[in-house]
C-alpha cells in the first residue's frame, strides 16, 4: 500500500489529508507541530493524538527523511550534507553558523538546467525536480540534527536560503508549499525576511511568487549588459535584463524587504572591470530598482575556464558601487575547504554518491554478510 509522506504537505495540505481520514483540522495542527517543531517521525510518539488517529496514520502515512550519504564539517563550523534522492541522484545542503544567525542553504533540484558558466552544479546537468517533501526534508533533518549536535533546545536555523542546487523558480509547484511550511508558526516559524529565494531570472515566476508567497528575493545578476549576461547566464536570452529588472520592481510591491539583492560573481577579466561597475550603476538607476549588491568571490573549477578576481579588484569594484550610493557587501567565503562555498555544490556529486554507496556496501558486507546493505548515515561518516 502506498503511503503519503507528510513532509510533502504544508498545513493546508495536511488538514486536507486529515479530513480524508475523518479527522478535524486541529488534529492536523497537532501533527504538524510534532513533525516539524519536535522532529518526530514515529506516530506512536505523538501522545496527544488519539490512538485511533495514530493507527490510521500508521497505515496511510509516513515521515520520510532523506538518507545521508556523507557529512562534512569545515574548520569554520560550516556543515555540508549529501542527501540521496534515489536513482543515482544526490543533493547537498549547507549549514553556515554565524554569531547572530544560523543559515541553511537548501537545494530545489537534482542538478540544474540553467547552465550558468561559473557554476559547477550547472556543469553537472539536470536530473529532476525535488518534491516538496525532499526540499523540506533538508531543513527537517538539519534543524533536529543540529539541536542534538549543539546540545540546544531552541531553534538553531534562523535563516533559509534557496541557493543550493537548482533553479527554485523552475520547480515552483514544489517550492511554494515548502516555503509555507518554513514560514508557518506551527512548524519552523521563520520570518519572510529571513527566507530567501535566489533566481537566475525566471521572470513569470517572480511575478507569481510575489502574489503567492512573497519572501526575500535574490537575483543572480553577474553582468551589467545583455551580451555578457547571455554568455554567463543563458536564461538571459529568454528574459533579458530590462524584463528582469521590471519584474524586480513589481516584486518590491509585495516583498518583505524594500530592496532586491543582486548577486554578482566576480570573474577575473570578465565582469570585474571599472566600466562594468559603472554600467551596473547606470542599469539600476535607469530601471529605478531599489537594491543592494552582494559581490561573490568565484570558486574555480576546471570545466569553467574562469578565474577568481583578485581581492584588490573586488574591493575597488565595491568602492565604485558604494560611492554611487548602492549598498554593497563582499561575501565572505565559508566552507570552501569542504567544497561548500557558493557555486561549488555537487560539482562531483555523482562520483561521491557512488563512492559513499560502495563504502556503505563494503562495510555492511563485512559485518552482516547475510543482510541487505544498510544505508549510510551521517554518524557512519
């Protein structure tokens, strides 16, 4: 019998599921809290639910986490998990601790179809969209693992950025219920200002997100003109800069923040010259978009043929933008010793997925030669 993974439902979806079981809406709220606030996956643990409901759930539902293939911890405290999503595919999530926040970078697709030239995930190609449950499962696992790992009772993850593998707005149907679960006070209770969707510029979906579930928006800009952006971000050929910035202006009417974040990966000799900074200033001024810039050090990988801009050039670029009155930050690289920095995710995911499985199988064969191989866990790594 096929059972429903309850991580696939936001609260409205879970209420509809409970109604099909003949249960009242408040039961869905209780169940939602058990799953997301307490991290429970065993219905027998949910002691304030009626025994009859627990029995119904045992036969019709499950709370299914993603198997963890590897876990790596950086010297700076960053933690990266590689999750198995089946059929040889894997996705990564990264936790970035800071003094005033804990940020989780979440994947929305296995691979990516956009193919930005400077992104190792894009060079891997696209496999499939993740389900809502697979998106939420990354947060569900990370939050409750970290509470135990850090010996904390209160919430650890305060910010979620949809900046992992994939283009979130090309998986819109699964994305929006996942966002609603993140925001729900009966689940993770995150502020709309602290949940960010990053897009390479899927214009129609930016408008839909503004209407359906407005959260903070980050746009992967990376170039100040269409010919250069066509080369770096192929999606620009479909949605050029003028259309993209118009969509950003429309989004601001709904957004929880009064600015759009433009992400700009600094590429040596490609988009990092003073004239590029001046073109950016003219672009945002002419389009009238309230924004801030986040300059990102490029993390090189062999297939890109690109190099990182020298730090003095990055600082000079930032100075030009700042002097023009544009709030500008330079992203601090985190987790690059475990390939968890921006643009590095899953560059060799398939190799590592296969290796992790082979290791798990070898261990299992030695210890339990008559049993089926057991999945690898974070603790085994």
